[in-house]
C-alpha cells in the first residue's frame, strides 16, 4: 500500500519548482549509512515503496531501514482522451519533493558492504542518481 497523507487542508496543489540544494534532511541522522540524492525531482509514493521493499528483501530482516521522505504533494492528471478545459483534474498520485542532497533512506546495524549492496539495489529504483553516505562522528 502506497503512502499518502491521512488528510490535507487543500486537495490540489500547484506544481511549484525546485530550487537550490537541501539544507534540511541532508545528513545521516538515524542509521549508520544513508542514500543521498545528487539530483532534484519528484519521488512518487510507489517509487518510495519499491525502494523500501528492495532494501528489506535484501537485508533478510537484519538491520533497520528508515525512510526519510514522505509523499505529501498531490499531483493531478486528466484521463486519457479528455478534451481540454473543464477545470483542474482530480488527484492522480502523491509525490515527495526532493532537492539535491536529500537523504532518502537510512540503514543501521549492518556492515558497510551489506549496506552498499542494499543501497545499490534501491538506487536502481530511483529516478535520479544517488550515492552512499556515512554518518559523521559527533564532536
């Protein structure tokens, strides 16, 4: 089952545009390793779920998989063979707005080579380039 907000104040949103790099959510906070994006874009709820399934399937219930993004932007789409006009269409899917540098997933309690292989499988599901990042030591 794909993620979506329980309730929203307004059903339909404007597209907006993605500018700049991520200033929040760009470091590993909960796990030991993270999957960081190198490009910006929209990440659909189905893509987030596909990445989660790929990671948990590879880990065989070892370690923890933490999802750091949530699809809270609604995207509308008109049905096929629909004439122009008649107002804005209904909500078709939910997406997460991702800036370059955002950490999408984190994995904890596993070795680095296991995390690297798991994130390699997750990165194949993502619509943009990603890289593995490690937790920085606290001073």
